[in-house]
C-alpha cells in the first residue's frame, strides 16, 4: 500500500514540475527573451587576423577589422559599414562610376546624321585642316576634369564623317569598368565563404587582365592603323597573353599569399610588354608631336601602374607599422588609387589618338 502511494506521489510531483516548466516558458518575460535571442546572432563582429580561416588570410600586417564568413545579407550591407575593406571597395567603385560617366558622355555626344559643328563652325573636308591639335597647356588643364575633356569635342565632331572606327576606344573603357567593378565586388563579397572568395578572385584577376589587354587597343590600333601587319601582330600578341594569364589564374595556388609576387610580376610583364609598340610608334611617327605627347601620357600611366605594383607586392606602409593602417592608408588602398590614376591617364592618351587619326582621315 505504501509502495503504491510513493509511486503515485512521484507522478504527481513530476506532473506538477512539467506544468511549472510550461508556465515558465509561456510567461511574457521568458517569451520576450526567447524572441530577442536571434537578434544577438545578427550582430556579426569584426575579428582579428589570427581568428580568420586560412582562405581569408592574405596580409598579416593588417591585424584587425576583418569580416569572416558573414551571411549574404550582412556581407552586402557591409558596403556601408567600416572595416578594413571599406576603402578598397569604394575606391574602385567610385572609379567605376567615373568611367561609366565618361562612356555615357562619349556615346551621347557623338552626333549622327548631321553635319557636325564645333564652336559654331561647320566642319567638312575643306575646312578640316584648320582644326589643330589642342595645346599642351589646354590638355594639362583639361586633364583635371573627371568628365569628358572639352577637347574631345573636336574628335567627336568628326565621327559623323565615319573617318575612324571607335571600337578600340570603347573596348578600353569597357575594360576599365570591368576591372574596377570586379575588384570592388571581390573586396565586398569574398568574406562570405571560401567558394565565394575563390570565384570572386578569379573574376578580379580576369578584370585586371582585361584592363591591361584593352589598354593596348587604342595605342596599337590608332598608331598602326595604316600598317595592318604590325597592328594585327601586336593586338594578337597581347590578346593571347591576356587569355593565357586568365587561364593561369584559374589554378587555386595562384591566389595564395605565397604567390603574391608571382601575380604582381605576371601582370607587370603584361604591362611592360607595351613598351615594344610604344617604341615602335616613336620610331615611325616620332616627327609628329602627337606621337610624343601620347608617349608622355603612356610613360606617366606606366609610372602610376609600376609604383602601384611595387606598393602592392611590398605591402608598405603597413609592413613598417603593423596595425597602424588597418582602416586607412594600407598598401592595397594606395594600389587602387594609383590604378585609377593610371587608367585615367591612358584615357587621355586614347582621346589624343582619336583626335590624331580623325585629323588625318582614313589611310
């Protein structure tokens, strides 16, 4: 009898305990705490270099403010937050919009189906010779405008006569925009996952190769427009070189920190190969001022790119003061600014090539 009473009493206490637990779980205070708990998981914090997975470890001299394996929503919204990739993202994103504006202006300002005018003067073949190349002083003053330089009006006016094809010029603008956009997207999205980082880096390297290749097109096409053998030779060579570089970049080992110098050297060699057609141009057209002026632009462009590659490979200044340049002023940010400066300098040279060939007309 006492045994049965003990069992019954245990069951009663067990039932009472379950009721108390249910009552606690359903109470407003506990329910509010349970609902608030997932919000804590949305607060993704920035981590240090040591806390990163291996695929995100690239520069040991940048110590803090890393995003690590964030979900898509937080990764995309980090475009508007502060971390060590913020300026990497925005420097090239702003550069992308600059070149997009240049492209839109170039397309919209080309007149079709009408006799062009410049400053109220109707342009035709009889008075084409009175239009001269812009002075160096005017070119220097125009080069500080981020929009389409004013002297491009002259070469745009001649487009209506169909004298020179524009595809090398627009190919370069496309290459610049592709490079800047893929770079910005890579810095924004690579923190999401290892697979995403691998894909974005492939696109980034492809964008860099495309910029280098298309940079050759205005130089080679317009310089050797009347020498088709050399024109096709140089364009074919750099295009094949660019495709080969993209193929090499598909190997996973290419993105590792150990291959940083190899990557820099490969892209540097692609750029330096442009010295061959530049020297050839000077040898053939050195008597024409435009050939020398565009060469100066190209040397300045090469200086910007060369310094950028050196800064990128050496990882200065953060190498000298680790942790001091995590947010502002580290090597990759400087590299981005120098790339934009070099790309815009080459844009100015491309405008001069168009102006030159429009003056002389077809071969």
